[in-house]
C-alpha cells in the first residue's frame, strides 16, 4: 500500500471553466477545511447537532467550502425537495447514452439524470408511495438510493458541506444528524449508528431506461437556468492520478480512480474492477451476478456529460429460485471501496 502524497493541482483542469472555479474555491478554503471541531461547526449552522454521539473520529471530517461572507457551506449544494418530472416521451435534451439513476416501485418508474444530480447530489422523493432519497457523490462516483423512513419517521435530507473519505456527508433536517452517503450510516448526532435501508437502483443509460419503461418519468430542473445542467464541473476527474481531498491509504495493486463494482455477499463486501468485468462480460460474486454491456457516458470525463467516454452499463442481480432480482450495488472508485471497506476484496487482473 502507498500513502497518497501527490498534488491534485493538476486537476485545475484542461477545459472546463466551471471546474477550474470550483477547485480554486476549494483551494482558497483549505486552511478552514482542515479544522475538525464541534465548537467551530456549531458556529456554522450545526448548533442542533448532538456532537456527544459519533461513531467516527472528527479528524476524518473535512469542512466544506465557505463563502467569503463566512456563511456555512451547509446546503450550499441545494437538495431537490420538490422534484418535477415529465413523461419520457417528452424528453428531448438527453442523449441515448447519458447516465441516469433509475428507480422502480410497482408501476412507478423514474429516471434521475446525472446531468441534474451532479449539481444537487440529493433528491428527496416518493416513488410508488415509498419515501426515498436519491443521492450522487461525484467525488466517489457513488449513485445510491435509500428509503427515507426510519423507525416510523420520514426524514428529509440535505447536503452538509462536509466530506469524509472524499464522500458526501448528508444530514437529516429532523435531527441534524450527519449521514455517510456511501454507507447510509449515521456517523455524527442523535441517530448515530442507525443505517438507512438501501433501494435497488440502476446507474444506466437513458436509452436502456426508456426501452424498459416507456411510460416512465424523467426528472427535470425546477429552474433550468439555476445551474449549468448537462455541464460537468469535474472535467477529467475520473482520469486523474489521485482523488480529490482524500487523505487515506491507497491500494498498490489497482489505480485509485479505477471503477469498481461493489456488492454485499455472504463473505462481506466484494468488488470487481470495471476493466476486468468488461473483458469477461459477466462475473459472479457469491450469489450476485454482475453483467456489463456498452453504451453509457462517464459523467466525470468530458465538459458535457452527454459527450463523456463510454464506460458502459452494469447490472447486479441476485440469483434466486424465482430468477434474477436486482440488488443494491455501487459503481465507485477503488480508493472509496478500500476507504470504507478496507477488508474487502477486489477481483482485478493484476
């Protein structure tokens, strides 16, 4: 294993003005980022968080970007609380291979384009009568969906402006508890130790969703001028040498930014590199069959998401007596897999 000591200034990128501004803001904020103190956090909107309860070291938390006025970065990336949808047949601005997160409950099938999620990271929604939260962390390329109901209470989530292992830290508005997006676990606050139930969802191309659910709905911006929807503010990120704002250990036998598909098996968390999966087409980890097929843009490559290189589509399904059933899975980066599951094994060619 090797410790990440490389500079990320090379990510002050080649093509995208938005990406450059984003990184510059972070670099100017770095003296504040390194402080991890409840006394400081309380001054920036977290006076209602119970810091006496936590399952992680506060030193693992990066405080996010702050505005020149000194305002907190809490909700600086605004979650979508009143999502708007249009019928699939009315969609005319998404390319066939553009990535979406698809969620299906009964007859209610919905697609959440990464062109929108990249700018909001969280969507609080109700699908088929089930309250869910759709999340996307670009720095880990983690697109995950959870049930919002916990112990009989429906929670609403926002972005905290904090990172841990370069992953989004969410918070619920009911208790100001902090939640790790990658695991769905409450890590700081009143609900520490609670875990959100994951919802099987697919990260797939728009055309694959459309083919399977012709009566489906597609998320659209509430205000199309609010953000540069469709632009990628992280140009070239998934080709970078190192992850952004990551201080942990990096594996020596796989590139930190290599895509890895992660699933829970009877043996624990297991993964397979995307490169290996592309070579063989299908891999079985425990009872989970993982398949790959081409035709999906990377959301973290080109300046326009619709023009990102082809990273393909992944399906993860459990083999049961009733056939194949979708399971929760991650398409993430190797560094993130290892950060949250250091004992997990990655099937790779090396």
